[in-house]
C-alpha cells in the first residue's frame, strides 16, 4: 500500500496533528516498527494511531524518540493534500518562558 511519511524527533507529551484531504490510516511508529511496516511484517503503533474518518487526527507522543508519522493512502491516489504539525507539551512551552 502506498504511504506518505515524515520522521521527526518528538518529546513525550507532544501532540502530533495530522490533516489530510481524505479519510486515512494515520500511524505513529518507532524506527524499528516503521521498518517492520515497510517490509509487510507485524508492527506496533503508538499514541492512538488508526483509521480516522474525521480529521485532523491528534496523537499524543508516549516517550522521547525519533518517530515516523505515516499516512496510508489509497492505491492510485496521485496526490493527497496533507499536513503534519506538532503542538509542544504544555508544561514544556511554559518552562521555556
């Protein structure tokens, strides 16, 4: 299945916000699980990943790591408007003041 992908270093408590022009699977995975996903092997997701009928999808990062945010897209979809943004953990934003 085709997918869109972005790798990001995120901190526990950050919220990943994914918007897409169509309903889709939105997955948040560690490097190891993303490699399993790409090989078609069993993998594990985090933060409330899954199929979202209503977007934007919001997923909370469970621990500090490099994360792979992946959108499964339909076979044959040539372009998909999407955005992937991060809302910092609230107490982290306050601590920087």
